[in-house]
């Protein structure tokens, strides 16, 4: 488990609260919350739809590494990843729409980079839809490089990597 302190958040009364963000390996206990976040992201066109059964399979499969970002018991983000060819392939990263632009996605990716190095994998790899400019900016700020641009989907996507 990785703990981070997230930027203070204004509360309705105007005071600042500091939330402790935990990034943990997901268990079946988080699947329903992850599915709800994933459904919203899918409806926005950010990720492809993922079912409860697919999440359950990934969480229990040794070929996948699924993590979630939590504040207390509430899942506010997650990432699905797959081990392949000596790499970790980031499949999806989702952050609650009310928590975006607060550094949670960055913390998730930093955790995945550290995990990849800890496992002595050769690189961290992801594909990002060209229209997802916020994610492209995030990955490039973390020194990911472009491997390819593909137009198999409308608007295209980038293949990005970071060598360990």
C-alpha cells in the first residue's frame, strides 16, 4: 500500500480538509465501486466498457495488476494493467470526475512506474486516445515517449512507453 497526502480540498464551510490517498492492490471488495467509476468513464468515451465479471477476473488473475486509489473506504480511481512481454501494459486509468486534476492520476501512474521497476520489467507501456489530451499531457510530463500513432479507432491513439 502506498499513502499520499493530496492537496487540501475546500469544504462547503470554506475550511480546508486534507485527504490521505491510499493506492492499494484491488480486491473483490472494490469491484462494485470500480465498475461504477468505469461506467461513467465509458459513457464519456474515455475507456471501453468493462463489466463486473471482467474486473473480477482481472483482480484475481496473476497476469493482471489492478490497483485502486482510495480515500478511506471510497474508491476514487483505479487502473487496470496487464503483464506482457516483460512489460506492464496500462489498460485503463479512471479517476472520479470530481477528483480529476488534483494529482490522483499522476500518483497512480507513479505507483505503476515504481511497481514496474520493482518487478524488474523492461518498460511501462500504454495507449492513449488522441482526444484524451489530459492523459497525453500527464504521460509526457512523466517522460513517456511516443512509440506509435495508430488510426484504427476514430481520431487515433498514441502508443507511449517509459523504459526502466
